[in-house]
């Protein structure tokens, strides 16, 4: 029976990878034919999760300080005033939308009995960085100030985000440290977050170049589309050609393979010499060297004031080591941390958590601890 389950998981993974490859190739072709942009097509295709109703909670669309949000409110909340999840979705700031993440938000609302607010922040390339961060900050601050009007205890607000949404949660949490005029965020949940784009030679990048569903090339393709519409030869990024001389040495204590436990190098790791510095590549990825896109660069004084954290990492994920590096920063600074690592997990594994035929066993395994963590807040 266990072998049958393992084979089922394997074939679902293969089918999911093939489907994503076909979708990326097809949307690229349609863009080349002048039918529509690849990003707009990907947004539309990702929105299948919206088309499902659930009688257990009310769903409504509102504006938080001119930022669109979708609220999922249980008909029978656990308590009033209750906790609230603010969900900052992934999608590299390009393809994630309120519609695309409807399934995940329904799942969190149903499983935790908690009101969920999904933030529809503006997307690139139509709205360049830092529009995404500004919208997330505006929506979070609005709820913290108006919490009781929504039946929410302002001291029980939990920020949750996956992938680039985990980056946004990290950035928002760090920015709020300085806001003494607002209630403190109760906790943050980071689901395979991107926490840096500086060292792209870390073990997880070497071990998972073709891992589902976020291959290294796809990650770099989407990341460059976030900052520019121009075609980019991103091969130099794989050897850190975008990193100024001396930068890696300066921040080695925070961003380095030396900070990754040896057990995560067992599948293979060879130090790669940095390619000659490219001013052109640096200009493309310049935002990578700011705290707003690289939470790992924040000083210890900021990190140690962050709220209690749940961190999920996946073994077969190019961003695995981003999570491990942030885990070390949090632990070194005494931030209460719950860490879950999925030995067979891959990037995006939680996205179909509300669709039984497409749900992965490890996704179900992760959802329970995340919900338990949230319910204790």
C-alpha cells in the first residue's frame, strides 16, 4: 500500500512538472505570436482555484486603504474577537493573484477556523517594485488599525506567505518592528520563502536545477521579468556575476554555503568560483541588494525583534537554502521558531492543498502543523 502511494505521488509530480513545462512553453509561444503576453496568460491559467464555493464561510471583496483584498470569514469562528490571517501570496510579484490563491486561502480558513485576508497587491511589470511592498504594508497597517471593526483582536494577527509571498511577509514584519504606534504582529508563517538572490551557487541551487516545479532557469526567467521586459542572458547569474567585488566576503556570516548544515550538502555540493563582475547584470538585479528584497541583509537589531515564526522548507527546492539561512538568522537572534522540513517536498507543493486529486501527501503533512501553530496564536 505504501509503495502504491509513493508511486502515485511520483506520477503526480511528473504530471505536474510536465503540465507546468507545457504551460510555460505554450504561453511563451503565444506571446511570440503576438496573441497575449506570457505573464498575463500565466495569471489567467493560475486562476482556476477561484472556481469553487464553500458553505462554511462568507467570502467578500473589499478595499484596505485602496488595496484590493478578499476576506474569507468562517460562519462559526472559534472566538470573537478572533485571530486573523493576512495572506501574502506568491507568484514572483508577477503571476500570483487573489483568484489564483483562492484555494489555499479557503483551506486555511476552513482548517484553522480563522478569518483570512488575501491581499491583492499590484503586480509587475505593470507596477514595478516597490509597489508590491507598499500595497502589502498599506493593507496590513489598515487591518491592524481597524481590527476590532472586523471582529479581530489586533494582537492576534498572523502573517502568512509562500515563496515570494514569504519574502513579502519577512519584509513587512521587519518594517513593522519600527512602528511603535501599531499592535505587534503575533506571528509569521514562511512557506518556502525566497530570502536572497545574491548567492546563486548555494547547495540547493546545485542540487535542484531541474526540480519540480521551479527549475533554476525558470526561477531566473521569472525573476528577471519582474525587473525588466528586456531579454536577459542569465547564465552569469548562476556564477554570481551580478555580485559586486567584496560583497560576498562582507556578508559571508549571513549568506554562505558555510552556514548550511553538512547534511544538506550530501546530495552534492562543489564551491563555484565567482565569474567576473558584470555591471550590466548588477543593474538588472540591483534591488536584490536591498533589505526590501533580501531579508537576510537586515541587521541583528531588526531580526531579534521579529515575531514568533513557523518556517517550512522543502528538500527538492532551489530556494531550500534561502529558508535554511533565514532559519539560522532567526535562531542566532533568539526568535522563537518552529521549523518543518519536507524530505520529499518541492517548491509549490502547497498550492493545490485544497484539491484532493492533486494534493500531495507531504502537503497534507505540512498543513496540520501549520494550522496547529496558527491556532495557538
